[in-house]
C-alpha cells in the first residue's frame, strides 16, 4: 500500500490545527489585556471617588499644612536644606533647618454641614 497520499491529507490538517491554536492564543491574549484594562479602570474610578469624598486640605506654598503655621505667619516645620555642593553643583550634605515660608494665604476650607432630608409630613 502506498503511504505518500497520507502526507497530502495530514499536512493541511496539521497546518489548520496550528492556525486555530495561534488564533485562540491571540484571542486569549487580547481578552487578558482587555480584562487588565477594565480592572485598572475600576481601580482608578474607586480612587477618584475616594478622593472626591475627602475635604480640601489647606496647604501653604511650602506644602506644609495650615496647622504648622502660627498667627504671625511663621512656619514651625523643619525642612532638609542643602549646605554643601560638589563640582557638578549637586548637593552633597544636607542640614535640618526651620522652614522660611510665609503664612498660608489661600482660601479657608469649607466646614462640613449636616442637613436632614426634606420630607413631606402631610
């Protein structure tokens, strides 16, 4: 019996099977990427909702909280200040010094107000 005709029958079948496997692998990769994108979008949405629920924080130009400043405008926070530089003008040594900024001049944060729901008592 001749075997040469089996080559012509099984060759295209093997090629088709590998093409199907490749298409399935590509589809699964695409699905995985889309699923990761959806998870990231849900995470960003959750973080945005949490950030929207927080009250505004009064921050000075020195990025310290308003509570760190007294009535005269003096900041009581310490900052890391460079005191020595190398030949490339990069800081080599730092020292803790008092912040030299002025008082916070931004808007006063709004306080939270509780208001009951209006209901029809009639």
